[in-house]
C-alpha cells in the first residue's frame, strides 16, 4: 500500500498566518488555499506557502503577494 502524502498550505498576511489547509491531495489543497487567498485578499496583499510532511515552507505565489481586484 502506498504511503499517503499530506499537503499543507497557508495564507500569510503581513507575514502572519491567517488561514491553513491540510489535505491528502495536492489539487484539493491548492483549491482550498486559493479559496482562502481570495477571501483574505479583500483585506490586502496575501502570500501563499505550501509544504509536504515536515519539509520547509515554500512560497507558492508567483509574484510577491496577491491583490484583490
């Protein structure tokens, strides 16, 4: 049986985590993460980070932050 990988994502605003997601599938995690980013970006710029297991957080946002617009 294959080992399941947990994907983690978080939304940062002003350098502080404001939302987090944990899912077994990468696509599901990214969908949830982008949903939260859309909600929080109404209040200002957000940054997205992802990781698997105990790996380091990695920036997921193509540009520095996302603005709602």
